C-alpha cells in the first residue's frame, strides 16, 4: 500500500521520519512568529487581507497536526487526521492565493483581470479541494485500496493546478512591477521605490522557485517529504509576502498606516516627502497688456531640496510633462479721487477644466511656467 494512505510510518526509514518532523516543526515555528507579527502590525483587524493572512497562517498548524496524528497516533484516529489535514490544506493553499490577490490591485489596475484572477482562485479551490477531500477520508477507511490509484492521479493534478495558479499571480506582480519601474525612471523618482520594486520582483521569483520544488517532489513520488515540506514552504512564503506586500502598501498609498481592506485607504494620507512648487516668469520686466494667457504644467523632477529647485530654471525633458492648464488673467484700470489711473490685477477669472498634454512649445514671453518638482510618491 502506498505510504500516502492510512496511519503509521510503516516503510519509512528513521531519516525520513526525522526529516518529516523537522519540516513540520519549522513550519509551526514560522506560524508562531507570524502570529505575533500580524497582531502587532495590523492597525485594524478587518478586511480580506487581514483575514486571509490569518487564515492562511493558522491553516498550517492544523495541516501539520493532521500529519502528526496520521503518522504517530493510533489508526483509530484516522478520521481526525483526515479532518485536520483537509481543513488546514484548504486554508493554507487557497488562503495564500487570496493573500496575494488582496494586494494585487496595488500594481494591477485592470478590474476585469482582477475579477478573472479571483474567479480562477475560487474555481480551482472548488474543483481541486472538492475532488481530493473525499479521497483523504477514503484513505483512512476500512477499505482504502479503491482510493489508491485515483488519489495518486488527482494529487499530481491538484499540485500542478495550484502551481500554475501561483505562477499566474506572481507573474502579474512581476510584469506590472516592471512597468512601474519604467514609469519611475521617466518620473525621475528616487532609488528607494526602485529598490522596493526590485525586492518585489525578487520575492516573487523565490516564490516560484519554492513552488517548483514542491512540484518536483510530487512527481518524484516522494509524498511523505512533499507533504511536510509543503507546510514549511507555505509558511516561508507567507513571511516573505507579508514583508514585501506591506512595504508595497506604504509606497503606493504614501502613508505608513497599514490598511487591512483589499481596496481601502486611510482618510488622512501622510506624505513622506514634500512637494516643491516653483513659479518662473520670463521677461518679468515686460508689463503685459490686456488679457494674458498663462500656461501651468506639472512634470516630474529630480530629487533635491526646495531651495535647489527655486534657484534654477525649469529643465525641459521629453515626455516629462503630465498635464497643462490654461489660466486667463484679466487686467482693468480705475481712477482714484485725484484722477490718476491705477492699474489693478483681478484674480484668476477662469481656468480650463480639461487637462491636456503639453509639449512645452509656443510659450509667449509673458507666459508663466508652474513647475511641480516631485520627490517620491
């Protein structure tokens, strides 16, 4: 009978037993550490991100406990082992996919794709978990033989399906992060955000490599090693994802308050860096006559202090201007009591509401350029 069925460690070497215990123990330790990190980090204990993370973390101890009962407890507790394994497996595997999905919107803005990925997670969970769980109970029944071959086939299928699922989610993180890195270079932002994005890409590559090792053990028919190693891998991935996803939240929202909702924002955003706003007037000595049209535009700038930005002329960069707005200023004259004419500037009378791309050309001598120097997000 296959070693994946029934209770006990019959047919296992002492080294195999020790390896199983080591992997399960390391997984339990990681969960213990993650629990303190979660409750000490989250400001609000609500939302999909919080609950999926908590569920994925605490599914691991149930999963580990099920295999400890399976291998080292009497066979009469077989159905208890099956229940613990099934519950922990669902929370651990699908819960981790939901953790990744709950923060995917920070780099992927396409709502249709986000919904498609969510449906993929739910459908895979229904099909794979639904097919395997009855076989888990069948392996502890009085007649486990009919379940051996179907279980062997479905086990490989479900490991492959969940592997492809995590490849897809991690690939979206990598692809969309590369796009953001290109935008960062165009905007001229600092090294901190680029370093974070490189870290995000690296973490997702590590996650893919760890999933490959699980797949390799499964196709090598090393079930006893694969199941215990899987608990260790998923606990390690959670620790990696927790750090990088929270830093991604901080970067994209511009604040350090950890929001647990999948799409929520804090009401008060604390900007990490100031934004210097400088005004330049060419030929200021020339007095404009009549109505004057001013063009104001926003563009990404180099890192530096506000004083450095003020003491130098605006730097024209291709594709750097993001938006321009035309402002009309009206001038009128009035006479005082002695008959002298006094010029008076009125306030801005109107603004053009529609933003448009500005190429920097056709600036009149009396035009003003409003330069927005942005440092970071």
